[in-house]
């Protein structure tokens, strides 16, 4: 018979590395509108899984897709604007 032992010491030895860094938390904060828009899209898709989508469901899905796309575009534009060098040849 094989005994199951805990590995608590091995796991908690790296506890300082488990927590997210400030840079990771900032990245999550910047991406939060995209995350929330994706959650709304998933909610709209889940609603229609077990039934034929109504016109209201179709509108809800279209709106959720547009919001998710707009949030991704906004994030991409913000990220691209932050990484562009200033000055240089035109």
C-alpha cells in the first residue's frame, strides 16, 4: 500500500514567488476591460447553449462581440501607443 504524504514544506518554500508582482498586477488592471467584456460574451453564449437563440439573444451576442472587440482594440491601441518611440524620421 502506498501512503500519500503532504508536500507542504516543498510548496510553501516558494511562497514568496507565488504572489504576483506589481508589474503583473498592473498588467491585469490594464487588461480588466477585455476580461470583463469576454466574460459578458461568454455569458451571452452560455445562455444560448440549450435553446434556439431568439432575436433578443442574437442582439445580445452581437453587442457582446462588439464590446469584446472594442475592448481588445482599445487595449492594443493603448499598448502600441505606449511602446512607440518618440521623435525620429517621419
